[in-house]
């Protein structure tokens, strides 16, 4: 083996131009990957915000449905109690009155 006699005993192997190209391409691809990760992070944050907003709306809707179903249940109970009473002739009178009013309106509008 021969020793180098100049001031630099070790000379690094010169790089081939393909190594520089590959390193530059790797850096470029790493930058693109970082941008995609950043975009995905922002999208996931926005999706989380949207999910929380829609969850809040659905909870409000659920409360409204509960209130209206209670109101409807009470009203149906009153109607059923009214139907079970012995004064069903009031319903017949109401029905006959409504038929009379509609018939009267029909005659008035037809011969006008």
C-alpha cells in the first residue's frame, strides 16, 4: 500500500452526478409530502369542527322532537278522552255544521 505524501491523506470518492440528482429529487419529494401532510392536517381539523357543529344541531333537533312528541302525546290523550265521553253528539253537530258551511260557500261562489 502506498501512503499519500501530500497534505490530504484521505481523498473522498467523488460523487457521481446521479447522486446529486437523486438527493435533490428526494428533497423535493419530502417537501411535497410535507405539504400534503399539512393539507391533510387542516382538512382533519375542519372535519372535526364540522362534526362538532352538526352534533350540536342534532342535539337541538333531538330536544325539539322530544318536546313535540310530549305535546302530541298529551293532545292525543285529550282527543281519545273526548271520544270516549258520552257527548258524541257534539261531534256529529260539528260535522253537520262544517258540511253546511262548505255547501253555503259553494253556492255563494258558484252563483256570484
